[in-house]
């Protein structure tokens, strides 16, 4: 048998050509696809104003006794200006306009103004540029010999995470190919590679440890084993870790150096986004600047977070307790994007004992106090910088004087109880009694707690009447300006998503069905709810539940997806007030999770919370539950205040630290030999930090522009050998001499942009008659002629049906079909890039994954002058195609239109209702539209009614089997904003 002809390695490296883009490609097609996806050119879009949606039509008629909200102060005193005595915008704060069209302005703190200084601490004059960095050779890859060596390490150790044995095998194979050239691979073996990483001078914050042990009074006989045990606490100096963050040039443009307050230039309404826009940073800056020595400094809030995690669920014996740090100056988008803006600084001890001593009061006190004492010990090097400024070199090249302060602590409720030294069941932020958490009360504070401890006779009275554990000392007592009660951060994941939604409301629905219908009928209804969830049509970013909710290991992502589809699934099986309870709470959640929150958004949040409190009483009145004194649910009442204090809550969510578990704990554990794994995990984290720091340094010197192969080719371009590598017919030159390198790399600001896929479906129809047959639309050619008339005559206001067909252009050329299109739009509240841009795919595919057709629905802009659903229609895409008419390319879509059933959303569900549109002959009402009129994909969920649906239905039948649908505004945050 003859051997197949094999391709040699292709050394062709075509640069992207876009300014500052370091990508290289093997083919022109790959480069073009990259340009279309990563560097599209859009027109600037207008930014819509956020108007409050204060609905009143879903309250019972004549019911004016609605519960007041609790914004964290008094339950009956909600007012946007009462939480803090905000100065008028005309105070002596520094002001600056920014944003598109200067539609926003900021008042910056006038005294802690981050003024640049010399390395000695003396301030620079205004406008003086930073000192140039030390000269380093562009070929200085120390401790690596060259570009190839560094990229080899980065690929094997960071991206591929290759084991030591496999590294040795790869290096041996590499050496075998080089022997005939008398050359060698970059490393001798895995030990040589690891030693090279260890010798990297950057990012070197070494791990340290200290031992902890019980030192209190011990019994004379039968000493409990936990009293004799010692524990190692491993940590890295957070002071050095934070210095590295501040000096990282990657964060130069993603950092706020001064506290500020942000307003709309149109109406002077305030908005909150990143941490430094909150009142907490401003208020602490006011306190700090009372010391004249701090004037002109940069305030750096230290954000902490901790969360226990298990790396091996099977045995449950591999638990770790990581401690993380970040800084409030780094913007929320960077912290959420996991760009090393959250760093691990410690592994706390986890004392364990026998069941006999688990409930021992002394053991419980020891375990809790150990937590606080360990954190205080780890943070001790930060304490001097909290009162006396120190000079730090920043990523923008300037030196600044820095003053630190303990900022919010990210934790779930169990850890909040531990942090606040309170009794479980009480609120860590307010003094409300555990039996009636929603009663109005004052916020907790350190001074009040200390006064109670002194005045109240016994610790038992403190425990019962105030929920205070008096014999514990919080770690914040060791630091200036730190009050643990005021530092408890909101926790969207456990308080709202896992807590109130899944563990409370979803469970209450099950209990309600059991209480009303009995076990057998309730199980039947639950099965139908699960089946309704499983037949929901597929949608980009929406995980399917093939078996409904019937699985044991729930994650936060599972709960987030369930929130998107659960409300329509229970309608018809539960009373209207239960539906309204879910609607109000979902609205509250989606408003809270916005990246930018305005004053009008705060009004909507409070309104949604009031409605939730009002309608949830149905669960109490029907005997399903007997109390709403649930700490995680009660925490919702503090969110308005917390937003004012800390900015948008999605920048401090515990899901950020849980994602960090993967890189800092779970993946290093998997790399280890499992024997005394912690020591190996510490080394792995340190080496990863060194590589990340080296990468940032090499990038800042322009040494990583392109791959190592492209760099070599660039050097060879000086010689005639370059001609042998690049084909003579190419018009691409290497980066640095690129004709397209002057393209403006300013931020892209768009509402939405849709473009067809790059792959043409050559086995499908190539002409309009063939497409008419494929789609079973006999009059498709007529629709196309009417479409072309509209495109050629955009000023003609007549309806297509009123235009004589004889006036419409004729087309006999070829068409090109596509199975999908991509939509890019600005959605910073969803998973997106640093710039807030989000991309999704819209499918119109006859066979999807060898299973069934998939034809997605879309929002179509029909009236640009009207915002939201009133200016859009819903359509189902049956086909994407393009054609060329009179030298103009028209990307189009054949769509099946849907009709709105009313001029507003359903009063109970809060979602618009649509139904498929049909012509006079009962055939689907279809049309052809330009893809520029498509805003983005839409998700529809059937209106199931009260009947049990057929078990034969599948998810791909959803759009064909039902007659009416809800436009799912909970599909993602962007959909919520445009459909609400």
C-alpha cells in the first residue's frame, strides 16, 4: 500500500496587520476570518437612557397597604439621598467629562487625588511625564535563552499543564529530530524547565508559614486530641502581592486611582459601576485625608475573600481553605474576567476533631478564633501602610504615595457569621432579631457591639438578645478604620441564586404542590414541570436540562440557567400570586446584576423587592412555610445600600473566587502526586505567577508581538531566505512594515451588529427557485423582488403589498446560503470581554448536530424611534443567504413572522406574548429582510397552560408544537434590558 503524501510544516506566518494585534496566520483565509470576527468596523451607536419601570397593574385593586422596603437603614425611610449626606455637585471636587459625547461626568475626590511623585515621595509638578523605564535589550529574555524557550515553557506549563514525565518524552522526541542538525531542544529535561521558571526574578512572592496550636487551659486527664494538634498556615505577603498588582502595566487603563462619583450630564442623576464609584471609598478617603501627611496619596482598598473548596468529592478528605486578595482600584470587568486581578495569598488551617468533641464549646471557640487570628497575622505587613503613606511604582510608569485600607470581604453566609462573630440565623449587617429579620433596625457597628459587651451582664444574654458571640475578637480589630460589619460584601451567588431562588422558592413550590395535591399528584405535576423545562427550545448560552431538575449535584451555573426557564414552566400549576412572586424576584435579581446601576435602577430594585415581599405571603397563608426570617433572603433588603457603598455587586460576587479555585487550587492539585499535595500546589502557584509576570514584562517591551516563528521570520526577512518562505503572489508584509497598521484601535461602541457566517453551504440551493422548493415557499421569488425594490428605493413609504410587481426588480443570478450568522452587541452585564462586547450565533440549519433542524428566533428592528419591544418584532429565521444585485451584496434572511397579542407584556408574567403569523390562506406569513435589521437572537418559551404536555415532545419541536409563546426576557441580562 502506497503511503499518503504528508505535508511538511508550513513556516508561512501572515501577520494580522491590525494595530497592536499580535496574531499570525498560516493562510489568507484564516487572517480574513480573524479580521471579520475580532476587528469589525462599526458605526457608533447612541446610548439609550435608563428609565424606571414602576409597574402598578399587578397589585390587587384597592390594596394600598404594601410593605415598605428596607434599604439597610430604616425600613420606612427609603430615599436615594438619605444613606449618605452627599455634597452638592458644585463642591470643590475635581470634575471631568468622559464617555461618548461627554454624556457623563465625574466628581473626583479632591484631596486623595493620586498625585504622581518621585521615588523619594516628593510630588511632581502637574503634567510631568513618568521617568522612562530602565533600558533593557529587546533580546533580553532572562532567565530564558530566547523567545522559543519562553513560549515552550508557557505552552507546556501554563496552557497544556503537561506532566513531568510527558515533558521528558516530548523533549526526547524533539531531540531526535535535531540530532542530524547538531542541535538540541531548549531544555534538558523537566527539572531544567522547572529550575528555569524558578529563576524568573519577576512575580517572586515566596510562600511562608507559621504554626498554630491551642494554648489555653487543658484538662488534667483525657486531653482532647484537638488541643495537642498543631496546624500549618501557609501564606504569601499580601503587601508584595498588591505591589505587583499596582505595578502591572496590563492594568494601566483598567484602574481607578481616585474615588469618584459619576453622574449623567443630561439630568445630573448618579450611577454606580466600579468599586471606586461607591460611597464607601469616598467616605474613607475623607477620613484618611484628615491626616495632612496623606494628602495627594492614592487610596488602595484591600478586598479579601475566602471560601472552602473540595478538590475530590469522592473521599471528601481533600478540603482546602484558600484566602484571596484583590484591590478596589481594579475595575469590575477585569476582576470578573479573571485576569490575575484576584490572587491567592493563603491557605487557612482547617482543624478537625472526633465527633465526641465537635460540639465542645472550647473547640468551637478555638476553631473560630483561629480563623481571625490567622488572617490578622497574614495581613500584618499591610498595617503600617494604612496610616503612613508609602511610595509605590504603578503600571503607568509613575510613582505614587499609597495608603491602604481594609475593604469589603467576599464570603457566603456561613463565613459571614464567622467573620461578624454572630450567631447563625442572625444578620451580619443589621440588628434585626433572628425571629423577625425583616423588622426595621439599625445597622451593626463595632462601637455599638463593644458597648453591648461592656453593658450586658452575661454572654448568654448577648447570644440570645443580640446574636453576638462575645468571646470572639474579629481580625479587623487589629487594623485602623476597619469595622467588619460594614465590610460584609453582597453575595449574589449564595444569597440570590442558590439561596433565595433555588433553596427557597423552588423548594417552596414543591412543598406547595405536596400540601395542596398530595404526594402522588404532586409528583405527577413535578414531572410535568421538569418535562416543560426539558423541551425549551435551544438558545445560545442556555444549558439544556434533558431530565428537568432531576440531578443531585447542583452548581451555581445550573441555578442561573434554571432561573431563565422556570417561571413559564410552573404557570398553570400554581396560583397567580406564586407566579408574581417569582416574577418580582427574578426582576430584582436581573436589576441587581447589571454592570451599571443608575438612580432610576435603584427605584426599580426597591419596587421589585417590595412586590416580592408582598406576594411571597401566599406561601405563608397556604401553610407551606411559617416564617420569612431567612438570613439569605433577608439580605436582599440591604442591596440598595450596598450598591451605594460598593458599586455594582457583580464585581464582588463570590463566583469570582469560586472561579479562582479552579486555577489556584483544583488544577494545581490535579498536577500534584496527591501525596502531601499542598506543598506541590504552593510551588505550582508560585511558578504560574512568575510566568504571568514575565509575560507581562516581555509584552510591555514589545517582545511578544507575534509568535516565536513569526519573530524568526521577521529577522530572516533581511536576507534572501525570506523570499523562499513567503509566496511571491502574496501582498502581505511582516508586522512593522504593514500597510494596514494605521487603523484606529479606539474602543468599539455599537448597539448590535450581525454578519453572516464565513462558510457557504455549497450542497444547498444555489438559485431562488431551488431555495423556494427547499423552504416550501412558492412565492419566494415575489418576496425577493419586493425586497429588492425596498433596498433600491429606501425612501418609498408604500407597503410591499401595494407596490405593483411589474415595478419590482427581477433577479436571475446565483445565491449563497449560510447555516448561521453571528451577532455582536454591547452587553457588559453578561459574559463579555473587557470592553463589554458579547457575541452569539443565530442558527438557521436544516440539520443541527445530526438530530433535527434548528431555526432560531430573532429581534427585528422595525421602528428605530421606539425603544424596547414596541420598536421590534419577533421572527423565526428559516434561511440566511446573500446575493449580488447591481454590484451590491445583500445579506438577507428568510423569516417567519410572529405577531404580538397585545401592546404590552402579560400582567402576571411580565413577558410579551407572541404567536406565529399566518397569511389569509393559513400559510405561514414569511418575508425577506436585510440582516442589518436583525438586532440579536430571541428566545421564546411556549405558553404551556394548565394541561400536562405530551412526553413525546422534544426540545426541537418547541417552536412548531405550540400556538403562543412568551418572549423570554430572562434568557440573559441584555434580553432583560431590551424586552422589559
